């Protein structure tokens, strides 16, 4: 099995995020949903950090 690249993981997360935001809206998407959809292990973090990460990914989907 080939190891996953950092850029490949980033791309999977961004693709999954854009799909989830389009389907559910920003307020309904969680880091847990995003990790599952991207088949990525996203570590749990404090709520403030999680919101910041989701906001960054959401902005990336818009650009």
C-alpha cells in the first residue's frame, strides 16, 4: 500500500469539504463529518480551533 502524500490528503479534505458545504451548509458541517468524507484522520481539537479550521477550509472552497 502506497503512503499518502500530504498534498493528496489536503486535496481530499478540500474536495470533501466543498461537497459537504454545498450539501449541508457551513453551519451543519463538522470536523468529524469532514474527516469521514475525506477518509482522513482529523484529530479532535478545542472548539475554537475547530471553528477556525472549518472557516479556513470553507474560504478555500470559495476561492
